[in-house]
C-alpha cells in the first residue's frame, strides 16, 4: 500500500483475526484499507478521525464540510451504512456494547457522542475515548490548560475525573487502558516550544523533547 497510496494515515485498528486496518486521508478523500488487501474504500470530501473494529464491522469516523460522518464497513471493506451529523469536529472513537462513541470538539465544548447522539458535553476540547471491560467510558480532552479524563458509566453518569497538569499548557491526544491504570498521551506547550508527555494518571509521567516542536498523536500498550 505504501507504494500505491499517497496521503496521511490517521488511525489504526486490529480485528479479531489480527489483521491491521488503517484510516487515512489522501487528496481530500477518506481512505480505509486492510493492510493485507490491495483494495481500499474511498470517500470523497472526508478526512479520517478514527477507526475501530468489532466482531462484525469496521467503524470509521470522519470529518466533512457539513460535520461528522460515521461509516460502517464489513470485514472485507465493503460499505454497509453511514450516519452524518453536525455538532463539531471528531477526533477519536471507540466501540463498546454494540454502540459507537465519538470524541469531538464543538466550539468551546468537549463532546462525546453515542451513535451520533450527544452523550456528554463539558467545557474544553475532546480528544479520545476508550471503553473498559465493565463498559465504562473514559473520555479524554483538555480544558483550561490541563488534560482531563472523565470516567462515565454506560448510562452517561459521571463516575470520576482525573487531570494532568505539567505546569504548562497541556492538551490530550490519546488514551489507553490497562488493569493498572489509565495511560494518557499529549502535548505540553510553553513559550519555548512543545514537548510530548505520556503519563499513567496518578502515578508517573515521561516526557520527550527532540529539540524541535513535538506533538503527540496517540498511545497504545503492548501485552507486557
């Protein structure tokens, strides 16, 4: 694929068979492909914001000039259905309990959507969402210079909130969950530039400074 497609990969997901799915953007079009298959799905006028795979479908969220677009493909990459709605710009997604959750920013608010319906709204900007084994949602974003993670029950009740404050302007970009805690990646900006941070909330933080302006995109955990 790298020799056939020119563009920018945005998100990656792995299905139950271990196959890698990629959502990206090329020449103003959304592209979705499976890494072992030369075919790809293309949607003009859309840019990739997230991808997730469950046992039956590939779910892709994209941004368009009219708002957000939630696409569902089968596991061979064929189009199944779509939902379009206004209300901000999407930045991440997760699938849990048969529902699709989308993290987005709408003006000065961070918004979490459930199947294209508003599920949670708060001041700030939305970045990412992940679901744990109990079905709780962990909604990551930024507000007032700090990064936050809200834990929400499946019915939308707020369970708790954790924040990260480096002392600079912090913005979240990715979230991952493990039995030992919540991992958050993001960018901290100061007057002299931008660096990357990764933290296990409430425990430790690691930073990276390349000597240039750095921006985090996502975080993932391996089996160790």
